[in-house]
C-alpha cells in the first residue's frame, strides 16, 4: 500500500498489483483429477486395510475416541489419525447412502 511519498511506513512508488499464476511449489500436495480418479479405483478394488476395517467397526459402535487412538497408533501422528478417521467416516456415510 504505497503512498508515493519517499518516507514513512508505506513509502514508495505507487504500483498496481499483478495477478500471477500459482508457482508449481504452491500446489504441491493437491491431488489432480487423474490421480484422484486412480486412487478411487484402487480403493474400490483393493478395499480397506485391516486397521481401517477395525477403525470403521469402532466408528459403527460409536467409539470415536478409540477409533482415533487406533488410527493414530498406526499412522504416527494425531493429525493423520484425525484425517483417516474423518475419511473412513465419510466412506461409511457414502456406503450407507447407497
């Protein structure tokens, strides 16, 4: 937010901001369409891992905290455990809808 004045907090020449495309590093970690499609197919074909089956069973009987503990133990971090629990809960909702 330049003012056109040479001194002060917002000193400097007044310019207009350019809209630049995202740098490749900025979209690191976001799955593209094709990758998402392939992963969905693999999930359909291969099914759930044994620990994921256990987590879904725990979610079915309403033991959310225990499900988180199992997922966390298997995946290593709290955040990964929470994400996996949420993912499996969504999967169960989708199955129930069908």
